[in-house]
C-alpha cells in the first residue's frame, strides 16, 4: 500500500460512495445519513461453523461446582474442530475465573442460563494485555476475554452475571485504586513500555465484564449483562462489531453499557441500557499513550436503543487517538445526569469531528447537551482537544435542567456545533457557556418559545 494509511483509503472510499449515492440536490444532511447507511451495509458479521459443543458434554454441572474447566474444554474442542457454538444450557453455572474465547467460537447462553463469575479477584490472574481507561497495561483478566481473535460471538437470551458479591466492587474509590490509577496514567505519559505496566496481585484496577481486544468480526446479541465490576461491554481495537438486542442492567460505578474504544465499523442497535454510567460511549485512548497508539474510533452507528443511567451517550473523555464519523439516530433516553455528553481536558489532545445525532426522544435529564472540555486532568495540560463539525437535530424533550452547557479552555474554544429542531417542554436554564464560539441554534424552542443567540452569544428565549 502507498504512504496513504488504510484509514485514509477507507475514508476516500466512503466519500466516493456518498458522491454516487447522494441525492441530486446535494443536501449535506442527506449525504451525512447516506454515509451512516453505507457504514451499516459494510459491517461484516462473524463466520462461525454450525457445530454444537454443550458444556455438559465436558463435565459441567449446575450444582455450584466450578464449570470453568468444562467451558474452556468445550471452547478448545470447538476450536480444534474449526469452530462452532459452545452451548451453556438453562441453569446457573459458576466460573471460578475468566472465560477466554478463541476464533470462530459462539458462546451461546440458552434461555434460563446464568453464567455467574467468582467473586474472588485472585481468580482473574495471571494478568493479560488490556487497556484500562485508555492506557495499555497488563491487568486482571476481563471476566470474558477475547484477544487477537476473528469471527467470535456471544449470543442467546441467558444472563452473564459478574456477581454482586465481587471483591472488585470494593475497590471503587479506594485509596489503592486512586494510587494505581495515578501510577498508570503517569506511566502512559512517561512512555513506560506497556509490557512493564503490570497491575496484578496487590493492585486495584477493576477489569470489565466483557472485553474484545484486537478482534475482527464480532457479534454480541440478545444476552443480559449484570453486576459488572467495571465497564460492561468493551471493544478495544476491534473492527466490524455488531451489538444487537443486548440488555445491560448494572448500576455500579463506571458501569458503561458499551465502550467503543479505538474501534472501527461498529453498529449498536435495539439494546436496553440501565447503567451506573454512560449507556454508550466512544473513546480512543488517553493522553500520550492514546496519541502514540494513534488508533481512532470511526465509522460507528448507534440506533434504536433504550437508554437510562447516569448519562445517555458520550464521547470521551479518553479520545486522544481521535473520534470521527459517528452517527446516533432514533434513540430513547430516559432520565439521568447528561443526555448527550462530550468530555476532554488539556492532557488529552485529539480531535472529535463529524458527529451526527438525530431523532432523539428524551424524557428528563439534568443537562440536555453538555460539552465538558475542561474535565479534570492530572498532568498539567499542554494538549488541548478539538471538537468540531457536530450537528444535533430533531430532539423531542420533556424536560431539562439546563439545555446547553459548554465549558471549553481558552486555548481551544468550542466551535462548529449546531442544534436544529429541538422541541423542549420545560427547562430551568437555557445555557451556561465558557469559551464557546458560534453556537448555531435553528428552530430550538422551550415551552413553545423560540430560543436564539443574543449579541453576547448567550442564548435567550424570545
């Protein structure tokens, strides 16, 4: 391939597709959403053989004994046969340690099945390569972990249970966790090799419930995930991922429903989220480590999801590797802190651009649209982030505490944001803005009254 990178070639191909498929009038909105349709059409599903490998055939018993050896034996047998479906039947099955998936495996939880994980952190050692809040390291294994794999799925209507008694949950906001978080972030900024960033026995960085790490062609469908120790479904360096019909009911700290992290060609649709943090969040690495890795999250579509939790959708705050070409459409947001939240700080760097959000029904949030670009940092700044070319349109909102909260640093003002066709039943405040330039408001109403920018760029109600 020439000096032009693969991502650049993909962007050119998508742009050419838009030129061919766009309407004759060249409407930019039509072209934007034609790109979203094209992304969905390009996403590849996993190719997995049809063979069945029930875990009961390998000695698993739903009697409180450890089913993990049988599950891993079934996975090994399926892999040896060229792939297949590893079946967890109805019943409650204990895994005293992580499940590591392999290529061409569908881990299938039948109706009535619960896969419950051990509460003991020591069962999730030895460490594995992972990414923790945007920085690469060696850490506790995710409870379900799939690294360097292709054609992998988790399906079925059963439940993946991280265990309400998990020892990991006790680490939230502990002194040990705060110290380890600071240590890891400084390692990332200092350029310590990832292989030497080891956080195993004696450390306090919680693993996610499910993580795909350098994966291709992934399907997550129909299961329920609950009691996660940290992020729930985490896609890292993953290409061609579909998350469909998944139900997340997990209200512990940092329980994001889906984290798309330096991943490409991702579809999240028809899911149900009740979470302790963001329902769906897009990320791409933290600070110097994220910039050095340099893998953006791009070509992502999130549609027809029912979201409730602390926040609805979010981009950042780990976005140092860039985020672009992300489309959110036809989602229902219930109640929480911020319905749509963008985050960054002066440690990050990176650019977030070409973000489109449309056709949202919102019940009640404290903040409707939030740009918190001065998010607290640890490392002294010097790397302002850029957020631009962001359009949000067609919002039907019952109520909001504040409609638009935008705080950006003076070094990198927020520019290029448009709100179009917002119908808001009630709001306590219209806006709170610091270093926001040229906010575009088109047909934004509160209580039937039109909102417009004033000469001081503070929106007011007519």
